[in-house]
């Protein structure tokens, strides 16, 4: 379920509630597989029971940071994307 988002100057963010019985680890691993399949390279991650965070980059200089936070009934997912100036439209 969408929660909110916005952006300007090559930076965008979004958040959503994910109602699920999956664990933080299961969600993180599924998302990581998707990022890698789309050409992103993981730079760092922290994986905990309640909160996980990871950063990826791509060959054009884009950066994505994702945080999953446990809340009642699922997780709050937050994503921030930064694109290099030459890719901004």
C-alpha cells in the first residue's frame, strides 16, 4: 500500500506499507535478487530482525538506498533514489 513520496533535482523517495508474514530477511533477499537482476550492484547492507538497510549503485552513477522497518502486520519500506545530472529529465 503506498504511503508517500516525492522528489526533485535528481532525488526521489517513496515509502509503502508491506502487509506480509514474511521475515525481514526473506523480504530483503527477494528485493536484493530483483536489484541485481536489473543491473544494480550492492555496496553495503545491514540486516536485522526489526530493521534492514542496503545501498546499491549502477553503472550510470545512480544510487538506491532501501530501508525495511518492522511494524505491526508487516513492514514499512522506504526507498531513496539519486540519479546523476546527465540522466535527469
